[in-house]
C-alpha cells in the first residue's frame, strides 16, 4: 500500500522525511475557500477537500494525507499574503500580541473512501516589532506561501517570542496528532525506525 501527501509544502514534506515515513507527493490543486466560519471547522474542511481532490486520481490501495494551516487573530482568519503590502499588514497586526495557529488534517483510505479529519491549535506570541523589523523580515522571503506571513523556523525564530502548544503545528503539520490518527483509525503503526500496515513494512 502506498501513502500520498497531498501538499506542495516543503515544510510538511521535510517533517515526514525526517521520520523516515514513506510517502509520495500528489497534486491537490483546489481553490482554498470554505464556507465554514469557525476556524477548526474551516481548516478541517479545506484539508478534507485537498485530500478528496488528490484521491480522485489514485486508482490503487492507498492512504492520502492532506493538511491546511491558518492564523487567527481577533476572530479573523489570515491566509497567505498576496503581496508585500498585505504581508506587512499581517505582521503589523500580529506583532506584540497573541494569535492562534490552526492546522486541519485529513486522511482518506482508498479504495473504500474511509476518512477521518481532526485539527490542532497552538497559541503563538510575536514580539513587538518596529516597522524596520517587519520590512527586514519580509526581505528574507520567508513570508511567502505562509499563513500569517511568517514561518516559525528560520528567520521567524527571531520574531516569535513564545508558543503554547504543538510547535510542529505552527510549522504546518501536527505530526503527533497525525500519527495518532493513522494508528487509531487506519492501522498504520510506528515500529522502530519505520512504519507498518497490517504487519507489513511500508516502503516507497
């Protein structure tokens, strides 16, 4: 059986690679829009849509994993900045205060289409930033393709003051939550330095 990750995110890919988890990347081009207003439901809805879209093109026994991450401040959902002005505005809003990062995860087992969704949330505090600090951070290029216009790793470590909760959730994939779900709902087990499904070693 194969495992597919429906994501273009290099951060999610790296997190799974660091665990020696065998997976392949599959495209999941969808419009990232949801009618859900509550943040946890919003990210779970988008994660499931991504997994469902990717599953359409897979014609074998497989597990498809997808995720979606957002930043929420004052009840407002912040996605990925479209340009420098929007990135600056997001970071200006986040600086000196607390916000919450939500990541939804969705898993679909093919061909029976068994599925499960869940989410994780983490509180994050960005230190007080001067406008020059914000501009300098944007100049690093890390803000692009990131919810809330920042990444906690890399240069983002210079602006994140503290967190409360799962660090990897802020990176973009709550791995403990994901693998708990894979074991509980789908029988994928962590064994030593590898993973098994129905007592068979998973491999690419």
